């Protein structure tokens, strides 16, 4: 249970930062619209620094196997979430926003600082697998669902700054190129802002959402339970059933990185895309807020179960 307690402590710290963002807007020091500036810094500067910095590790067969394993686990997790969204959707008559909530997690903002705190910087490289797999699905499956048009937006995938950072970092990893110490330390220092900035951004967005619309609709709690409890529990069962943690050396910790990404709340990017491509932006935003607030309790619980079961 020690790892669950560490996670609970780290999640609490991040949610305190989120409360600070909420307070800044409520005190009218900042406006919710100002969150776009923080979002740009997060997407175009901080996250690329994290991804490139994560690949600044020694190239070894063990790390390569771990990367392949993490990508396979991430693909499997997303395939399972897509299947669950379809099954739950039919059985429980979920709407589009609720189905997307089951599939897409906020791993990009939450998983990196939590992996750093729980397992150490050497495991950050494995978190990139889940983020990249989800990014591809966002611009293929998610976009198709929101627009009603089949097909992939390959331009947005290939020109996405995270994918470019992944290719740059991966190339340096494969070629054994190491950045000068000052450059590497700068990447690390900048990347360390991802958790606080992400939660500050979430707090600023939440500040403008009426509490009644978040907490007074019981249907929303059903969707939140599917994202935060049902999907992670089924994923944990599948990992246990197939013995994934024993497939490679250190598989338990690498699998934990993927599982941690799979238990985070609803994806903020889905809300942004829904506002751009459809008329369900408000519903996805409410589910994002609700699952984010509830995840402070569910994430430590899920990781505690992982530690007990795997």
C-alpha cells in the first residue's frame, strides 16, 4: 500500500494547485480565458521538454524491450476502453460525451508528474507510449465521432508537437546522442512544471463551471464511475489474467505506468475538440470537471489495488 499512499500525497499536492487556479479566477485576478496562455505554454513548451528529456537515457536492450512492451500495453488498454465504451454504450444508453469519457484519459497532464514522483525519471520514457497511442486515436476515432465523418487527420497527427518531440527524442535515444548538461538540465527544469501548470489550468477552467451542472445530475456520476472505477478494474483484471507483468524484466513497474495513465480522469483535449467540432462541448466539460474532482479519491484506490493484485 506504500505506493498508493505516495500517489495519494502527490495527487493531493496537484489538487491543491488546482484549487489555487480556481481561487485566482474567483478572486478576479485572472479570467478563465487567460487559461489559453497557460495551455499554449503547456502544449508547445513544457510537454515537448518532458518528452525529449525522457529519452535522455542510456540506450540498452532492456529499455528498448520496455518501450515495445509499454506500447503494446497502451494499445491493448485503448482497445479495451473502445470495446467497453461500445458495450456500456449499448447496455446503458450512453450519449457521445459519456462514451468518449470512458475511452480517453487525462494522462498527458497527470501521468508524467505522478510517474516521476512514484517511480523516478527513468520511467518517464514509458509514459510516452500511452500518450502517443491516445494522440493518434484522438485525431482519428475521436474526431470522427465528433464530426460524423470517417477518416484520419494525419496532418494534425504528424505535425503535432508531441509527435515531433517523440521522433526527435527517439532518434537521439537510438543514436545514443546526449544533450549537453546545461541543455539537459534546462529541459528537466522546464518539464517539471507540467503537473503544476496542468492543474492550475484545470482549476481556472473549473472556476467558470456552475456547481449545479456538475454535481446535481446523477447521470453524470454513472459516466464518472465507468471512467474512474469500472474501466480501470476491468483493465487490471485483463493485465492479471494475461500475466503481463511477468512478460519482461521490470514488467510490473512498466505496466504500472500504463495502468496509471488508464485510471486518470476524463481527457481535457476531448473537451477542446468537442467545442471545436460539435455541440457537446458543455457536456464533455462537465464530465471532465466531475471526474477530475473525484479522481483524488479513486486514483490512489486503483493503484492500491494494482499493488495488491499484480
